[in-house]
């Protein structure tokens, strides 16, 4: 019985570190979204700019949803550790980032 | 190229990766996930850099400003694409018990960033009044 006990202690605190990595990434996304809003408002808020800015906010919310879902999965640890990240979520997170970059290009031009 | 297309199919098929090999120790999967997130943060930082060039260098000529900003944004897109691709490749290699894939991308990205940094220094030193 001592063997599983030692394993479940997980001295590396891997789920916690992964959770914090998701938080950091969300924070980076927030900074980008705020910069997008600043760019849209600074150079005269036309309808197209406001729309792009709203799209950026929606993308940020999408990223937040993925991160929240993953963080909840990581906190409900069963035996044998949390399940791995699914390709669907990984693709979604990367897709939101790419869409943010496209919106940024539209705002800069 | 064919390998890349096969990987892209894996991004969207959550079940297929589980058919390959055996489930690795969850700690390895989580480490792979954190590496993926670190690359995603790098991509977000590049996108933020694109905004910063556009917003905080208003005295720069339009061409330079937009060119630098679009270059940084493009690097951000490439970085996030590569993040998810590398994550899938590592995940599959771990399941099959193979060596982790090697990549030229970090070296390429650091060279591009170095070039951009030198260009910025040049612009600030010499091209300010232009």
C-alpha cells in the first residue's frame, strides 16, 4: 500500500503546474485583446474597427472557455492522474491564437 | 509534406491518437502540454509585439511600421501552427515509444527575432527622422 501512496503524492505537482501554464497563457491572450481594443479605439473607431475589436473579444472568450474546461479537467484528478489534452482542444487553442493574429493584421492595416 | 497533412488530420480526430500504442505516464503528457502552452504564449507575445510596433512607433514611416507589424503577426501565426503540430507529433511519438521529434523551428525563430531586433535598432538609430 505504500507504493501507490508515494505515487499519488506526485512531488513534481504536474497538474498544478499545467493549470498555472493555462492561466499564464490566458493572461497573455488578455494582454493581446487589450492591445487590440487600444489599436481599434486609438486610430478612430470606425464600424469595421469596432466589429474587428468585438471579434477579438469573442476569440478571447473562446480561448477562456477552452482554458476553463481544461483547468476543470485538471483539478478533478482521478486515480492515475488527469487525462491528457485532446487534439480537439489543442487545435481550438491554437486556432483562437491564429484568428487573433488575423484580426490584428486587419486592425494594423 | 504528406506527413504534415497526416498530422493535420490528427489535430481534428481526437480518438485516432488514442488508437496508437500505449498511454504514456500522465506526467509526460502534461509536460508536453506545458511545452505546447509555452509556444502558444510565444505566439501571443509575437502578436502583442505586432500591436506594439503599430501603436508605440507612430513616428515611423507607414511602410516600415506596417511591414514590421505584419512580419511579427505572421511569425505569431506560424508559431501557433507549429505549436499544435509539434504537440501532436510528440504525443504520438510518446505513445509509440519512439524518440521525440527534432525540429529546426526554434533555431529559425531565434534567427528571425534576432534580425527583427537588429532592424529595430537600425530604425531607431538612423531612420527616426525619415
